[in-house]
C-alpha cells in the first residue's frame, strides 16, 4: 500500500505524471503534425487532380478549337455557293471529314449570312419561324467576336439528351464575314474520363458551368442540376479562381478542391468525404496511443527503480540525522553513498561533514566545560581565603581603632595635666616661698607625667606595629584581588569561546535543516550558559575593581596613618625629654632660687610651645582615629565584596556543572 506522504511515492508519481503529460503532449503534437502533413498531402493531391482534369479539359477544348479554325479558314467554306452542286459537295465532304476525325463531334455545319445552314450530311436548312441559325447563341456569339473561337454554355440535346457544347468561328473572305462554322461537341466521353478519376478512395471530380449547374458528373442524374456548392458556398467559389476548403452539406463534412477553366469559366471540382481522411489518420492515432501507454508503463517502472534507489539513501540519511537529533554522533554514512557523484552523494557528504563538525564541537565544549568547572572551584577557594584574610584585617583594624580611642583618652589626660601646670605656673610668683614644699609635689607630678608620656609612647608603638600588620594584610589582599582578576579574565575568555562554539553549533544545525532542530535547542542552551558565565565574570570583575579601588584607598590612608604615628612618636619623645628637663630644673630649684623668675619665664615659654605640640599631637590622634574608622569601614566593604565574589564563584561552579550535564547528553564515542 502506497504512503502518499513518502518521498518515494511522490517521486514515482511526479516522474510518472510528468512523463505521461509529456508523452500525451508529444503524442498529440505528432498526431497534429501527421494530420497536418496528411491533410496537406491530401490537399496537394486533390488540387493536382483538379489541375490535371482542367488540363485535360483544355486539351479537349483546344482540339475542338483547332478543328473549328481549320474549317473556318478553309477556302471551301469561304467560296461556298450552296446553289452550286460542286461547291456544295466540297463543303459537305469537308464537314463530314471533320466530323469523322473525332468521335466527340456530334455535328459539323456552316451557316451563311442569309441564315441558310448546311451540315456534314449535306442537309440544307432554310431559315424559318421554327429555326433560324442567325438567332442561335453560337451564331450570335461568333458574330459578336469576329475572328475568335467562341464556346456556348453546355446544354442538353433535345434528341439525344446528351450534354453538349458548341464551338463556333466566323468564316471571313477578304476581311468580310461570309458565315459561321460550328461544331456540336458531346461531353459524354469527357464525362467518362472524369468519372474514372478518384479523389482519395471514394472521392470524385465533377464540372459546373459558371452559374453552378453540373455539366459533368459521374452520376449522370446530377447533370443539369445545381451543385451542392451552388446551394451553400457559391459566392466564395465564384469570386476565387481556385481554392481548397472544407464544407458541410446535408450533415456530411467534405473536402473540396476546385479551379476555374479560363476558356469558358467552368469550375472543375474535386471532392471527398472528410471521414475518409480521418479514417486514414486513425491508424496513426492508435499507434501513437499505444506508444504513449507503453511509454507511461516504462516511466512508471523507471520511476519505481529511481525511487527505490533514492529511498535507500534517504532512509540511511534519515536514520543518521535522527541519531544526530538525539545527540548520538557515533554513526557514519557508508562509503558507497559518500562516493556517489550526484546530489545524493553531495547531501551524504554534507551530512557526514555536519556530523563530524558537531561531534568535534561537543568534544570541545565538554573539554572547556571541565576547565570552567576547575577554574570556578579554584575561584571559590581563593574567594574563601580572601574572605578569611579580610576578616583578620577587620579584626586588626578594630583593635587599631580601640588603640586610637585609648590614645585620645591619654591626650585628654595630658591636656588636663597641662591645665594644672598652667594654673601652677600662674601661681608660681605668689608661691615662690612654698617652692621647696611644692617642689616635691611637682617632682611627683612630673614623674607621673613622664610615666604617662612613656605609656603614650608605648601605645603609639603598639599602634605602629598594628598598622604594620594591617598594611601587610592589605597588600596581601591587593595581591589576592589581582589573582582573582586574572582568574576572572580566564573565565571570561572561556565563556566567550564557549559562546562562539555554541554559535557555530547553531549554524551547523541550521544547515542541517529540520533534522538539526534538536541540536539547535541544545546549542542555544549552551550559548545561554556561556552568556551567563560572561555576565558572572563581568560582575566578578566589577566587584574586584571596586575592591581594588577600596584596597588602594586603604593603602593610601594606612601610609598617612603611619606617617601620623611616626610624628606622634617624635612628639612623645620630645615630651619625655621635656619632662626630664622639668625634673632636672626642679631638682636644681633650690640652688637656683635667684634664677626662679628667669626659669619661670622660660618655663612659661616652654609651656606654650608644649601646648602647641600637644595640640598638634591631639590633631594627629584624631586623624589617626578617623583613618582607622575609614579603614575599618573599607575592610567591611571589602569583606562584603569578597562574599559577593564567593557567591558568584559558586554560581559559576553550578553553571559549569549544568553545562557539563547538558553536554554529557551527547554521545560522541
């Protein structure tokens, strides 16, 4: 049972139908051409027959005209004296010999100007009411055309009922007409000759006068009647000298060929039934029909063979393309299909090339997917390390902030102490008498201030050490960020290559047409995953840039803080030296009482300088505190960014695993 949707059936039907149509067109063309050739041949044959008959008529008429001219030009008739026996007998003998020379002559005679007529039997007929030669058509026509041979229209003889015509010519002597010589000609023998002529198998020839009445016909009963053409198409015939046409009369279709006799305007007509001609072409029609049927049968057999051959190849290609659509690239096309030098061979090579290219593409995607997974895992590990480092940095910065707060407290205490010193210095002049008593107290207070300054110096040294640790951590953090940037660039390149591979896969699947739709979907998924990888890599890169910017800012602020701490350390050392000088001064106060006022003034001046230094030191401590808070905030932001990097790394790892799972659906080995 035929499957009308299969390409095999369609191919058979198309080839068979096309061949059938072409053979039918060819058969009809051959038949029409053969019909035209036979029709033309029949036409030429009919026209030639009519021309030959007309030639015979002319020959017949020319013979009669020659005889007429002989007797008209004879001296016997020119010098005829009917009343003279000798002259009359000579004329009778001439007329009789002329009549005997041709069996178609029925009567030969001569009529003089008086109307007396003598014939070949010697019968003389005087003009009378019943008969007057001068009133006859042949006599009048001859007299009207002096010196020319004239013919009367055919007529039926009263005595013999034969169709006859009369040929006549004037007899002239010395340029004067003396009478008319005439011959009555029977058309019986001409009719017999024409009756024996066949047009085709059953056609015949007949003759009409210029009015369309039949004068010669194989059927004698038709003589004297109007021809069938007279009744149907005479206007066309009478206006044309010769022609060939088809005409229907009384329901019968006939073919006609005719020509016109120039001597008497007779119409020589050849006719045959069209059915006879069609019968001659029926054999050709049957033969062509048989050829068409045989050709259709052969075309069906050939189309089946071609369809089977094509179907085998298409069936194999269908299986392979189906496997490719399912993701199985292990099948290959047989060599005999690949080595064909036709369209099927080229299609087979295209499918084979597509299979190999997609197989290679899938292998490359698998390999790159594994690399992406490894890089994602490495990025995740690095992100965790950076996160841990950032937490340590945050802890150190928090400790640094606490130290800065402690420094601020120490500075506040120092300002309080300086206020007390100021009060004491104001009261020095009033209490010089109690200097000795107050000296011990001053020494104690100075020693306390010295101890506080030493504590401040130690705190500054601790801040300096902590800042050194923070700086190292920040530098390491910056180096780790640069490594993350390099890994992110590698991931972006891999994602871009994967995107290109997915695009190539989509192009190859599009070339495969309908069969490659399944792989086109997979290629689109791969491309989407690659684009997601690119987006994730870009986000990571943006975060790294942001972290790098913050870390650079932390480094700059750290350097500033370190410089401030160094300055604080110098100030603290100066303070220690100042306190030592105060102690020495107090210890020497007793032997230098005289110099008290000078020393007091010097002390007041030193106090002012010390107050300025302490103000600077306080500002430095405030700046250090602010920088430390900024470092702490930046460290928290870095930690948050690292968490986002870790999250993106996990997403990339998950995406790469999904990509591997998708690619593993394809079978390439």
